[in-house]
């Protein structure tokens, strides 16, 4: 959904909004955002109700964001990881389902009341 090549001066906001719209349109979908340090896209994505974005550098951590927090957006810091690590993180994240433990379900459910548009 983003550029396929470097575009000097582009803004990540446009790409985050595209992803948020797509996730909202397709129930149960998820997405991945990549930017230089991952923080800006993470902050913006988390401003939208129903989006639970998680920035990760480590595959174990990435998996925990799905298992414990039901993250539906993974944000990756391109300047701080190589492509092999990005693939490893993505695979761990995509292959980890949300936990059915009561505490995780309860926490994620209660977080929804704090969302904003």
C-alpha cells in the first residue's frame, strides 16, 4: 500500500491512513507498517479506535504482541533491523494467534473503551 521505491519528502501519514482504512474495511485483518524508526507510524496508527499497533525489534517480542495484546498492526524500524530480521519478526508475528486466556481477553476488551477517532 506504500511506495515501491524511495520518494524524497513523502509523509508516512498517507500510508498509515490507507492501512487503517483497509483494516477497518476487512474484519479480522492486520497489517505491517515500516518506516525509519517505526515510532511515527506506531503513534499515528494507535490514534485510531480498533487499531493496536506494536513496534518490535525481536521475534519473541513480536509474537508476544499478538499473543498477549492482540496487536493487529506490526511496525518495523527499517533503520535498526536488516531484512532477514524483518522477515523473522513478521513470520513470528503472523504465526502467533491471540491468547484465549481470560486476562488477555479482558484487558484487550477493556482497552476498546479508551480508543479515539
